[in-house]
C-alpha cells in the first residue's frame, strides 16, 4: 500500500511545471521559513519585552530538537531506503541516500507548528497546514514514502503530547532562570545597560 500511494502521488510530478516548482519550494525551502519564524518571534519577544514569546520559542526549539533526535535514532534502528534508491521515480529533488523513515522535514515543521500553539493558535494552525503540504511535497518530489511522513507526524504528536504534560513547564522555568542570570551578568558589564 505504501508503494501504491507513493506512485499515486509521485506520478503527479513532471506533468505541470508550475506545480513541480511549487512542490520543490515546499520540499526544499519552506522548512527554513519555520526556523525563521522562530527567530522572528524570539526577536519580537526581546523588542517588546514579552518573556512568554521567548519562553515559547525556547520550548519549541527544545521539543523540535527532541523530535529530530528521535527521528535520527529511528532512522538508525529501522533503516529503510529512500524510494529512488531501488525504484524508478520522478525525482525532482536530489537527496543523499540516507534513511527514509521518518521524514525529518515533516518532523521539524510539525514540531514547530505544534510548539507555537502556546504563542498564537492561528499561527500554529497555519503552520500545521503548511507542514502537511511540506509532507505531501516530500513524496511528490520522490524523497519519501507516504508512511515516512505519516510516521513522522504520529511521532511528533505523541512526543509533543508527553512533552506538554511532563516537560514543557520545567523547560520554560529553566529558560527563565537562565535568562535572568544572563541579564544579571550583562548588567554587571560597565556601560552595557
């Protein structure tokens, strides 16, 4: 079923140049926009002196890192070749021949989308929808099987749920402590503040 679904999606490639370019953009470039969004929200938190923004960004960074580490470990424990390694596919984006399962792009984008829910629910919903397009695009361009993407989303939903229950408050509290110490050190530097 995984291969049949892959073929159904990947066979859409090379039929419409505009759609191909859109899918390549979502597949290659959009994940960088997620990192940019985190940086912008953090900087706005500094400028507007809103510590909640900074705490949410730090917490989102931590859960994204956790999910990407899990993704790496799973890829080592259960190695699956990418679709283009043993099959003839419509490969629109060249990729190294590393583990296919789970999709790091789907993992990273969905982690950030869900992490920012505590900052702004509308932004979180928009980023979640875009993450789903990123996941679809990874199959479209020939880099992943559909189940690589689905597994990534299930993993992220599970770890985010546990993280929010058990760790998020502790991580945000730790961030507050670290930030206060950094500010105290900076205030001690002559002519800084």
